């Protein structure tokens, strides 16, 4: 009788431990809004289920729960610690309770770590911000590719190069103009995506990578997209009006390129060249925003170099869709070059680096700029040399790596300009030489 009472007391303690474990998990689940996996009983058969609200938890459930946690991988009948009558040995009960507490602590730590990680990811990732946005906003954010900011950076970096090279010798680039062009790049990239999707929605329905875009999937109508395009262009016009008249005229003319670019893939195998002309138009009026006009050939050289750069990264990007492009009848340099793509990419890389070096020479740049040009050449060489044109994942990875190329050249242009002698220093040096 005494032994039976002791074992009954031990079983009761085990049930209490299991119940505390359950309550702790339920509290974490409700607080963190995470769904935790539990083992539940239904007619003596176990099934995986997820819940955030608390189910009915009886005296018998505590036994089931404790036995399954303490003896993972087994069933109720095979658990060595508790049998169908609820009788167990002291040794098994002690082992069960120890195992249960250990599982409780480990699971709790994992839950907290996972929750903290997801919160950090939310702060840093545009994709997580998109998920957290109101459902009615999400189609519009996806329409402007908010969750994939690489395109915005590729539009913005050439503008920053031009602004940095046009800055006064020994001075940092104008932060206000950099900020204006940053916001403008985001808005115009979004407007370009809307225009592109409105033209290409019939094609996008047939391509695996694009068939879920808001217009192609029918999530948004053309009228809604047109209204959002007008909103983006209105904001972009407000940014443009902050610049001088020369820049306003140049900037306004870029809209014609943005509207007609999507048609080029129907006409020519060189739509990437036309995209380069469109994306990098900001180089010209960003230079004019600093200097007042296109005072020398340097911005033209930068513009030509960036067209070559666009041909490189967008041709790599186009290799992802070449099979689908063949089916729907869309043209691209990826289809034109085919297996010879690396030779073409290398050639345009050489033109790009030569143009950047000549632009630096005309701007009287110093060694940090030329160092960044060398690093840019190495980056292009690595992209082309290690590229697998038949691997869509590798193509996308190479495409995204161009963010760092833009950053490298911008840092080099800023540092090179800071080391340039100012006009006063030039006058002092010239007067010393005359003496």
C-alpha cells in the first residue's frame, strides 16, 4: 500500500511538471505569437497539431504529454515510464521528470532565440517590411519592387558617381543633392516598373518568374496601376523642381525613354542597351545639378561607361529567363549572344573601365579614384569569369553583386576628390613656380 501511495505521489508530481511545461509554452506562444508544435491525443492516437489558444488540458492529458516529451519518438503504449493504468516505477518516474525539465528548458531557449532573430530580420529586410505592411498596400509595394531594392541602387549609384566627380576640389559631394537623387531614384525606379508591367503583363503571365506580379495575376487593375504611376511621377516631379532649370529640362526628357523602353524587347535584340540609356540618364542632369550645365566631356564618358555596365548586369539577369523569352517571343542580348556571352561581357567590361579611367583623367582625379577603378575591373572580371549562364541562381547572385561595385566606385570618387588641390592651393603652387 505504501509503495502504491509513493508511486501515485510521484506520478502526480510528474503530471504537475508536465502541466507547468504546457502552461509555459502556451504563455510564450500567446506572447510571441509563435505557433509551437505539441503532441496531442485523439482516441489514443497521436497527431501533430499547432495552436495558439489553449486546448482542454485534463489530468489524463498531463500523463500523455509528460510521457511523450520524456520519451520522444515513442507512443503512449510504448513509453517505459507510464503504462495504460498510469503505474510506473520510481526509477522511470525520476528519469521522465528529469528529461521533461531538460526538454522544457531547451525548447524555451530555442523559442526565444528564434523570436529575437525574426525581429532583427524584420528591421533589416525590405521583404519583412513588405509582409508587415497592411494587406491593401502590399500589391502596390510589390508593383514597384519595394522588396527587391537592387534595381533602385543600380539607378542611384551612377548619379552618385557623377555628383562626386562634379564636386568642387577638396570638398565632399553635396549631401542635399545626394538625398534628392536618392529619393528620385526610388520613385523613378518604381514608375519604370509600373510602366514595364503595364506593357508586359501579357508576357509576364507566361513566364514563371513574373506570372505572380500584381498586374499579371490580376491582383491590381490597369486603372489602379495608372493611378499609382501618376502618384509616383507627381512626387518625382516635386523632387525635380528642386534643381536648376537646365537639370529640369534634362530630367523631364528621361520620361520619354522610360515609356518606350519596354517596347524595345519586341523590336530589337539589344533592349539592354536602351535600358542603359534610360537608367543612366540621371548622370547627365545630376552633373548639371552641381555644375549648372554639362561643362565638359566627363559626364558623357561616365554615361557611356554606365551603358556598358548596364549591358553587363542586365544581360546576366536576362539569362534567367532565356527559355521563357524564346517561348513568348521576347528578344534580349542573352538570346543574341548565347554561348558567346562571356566574350561580349568581357568586351563591354573593357569599354566601361576605359571610359571611367578617361573620365577620372578629365576631372583630374587622384589615386583613390583610380584604385577604385582597378577594384571595379577586378569585380567585373570575377563576375564574368565565374558566371554560369545556365544557372539562374548564379545569374541572379552576380546581378545583385553589382551593388558593391557601385559602392566601391562612389567611395573612390569621394576620396579622390578630397585629395584634389583646391583652387587656392593651385594658385599658391603656380605662384611658387613662377618665382
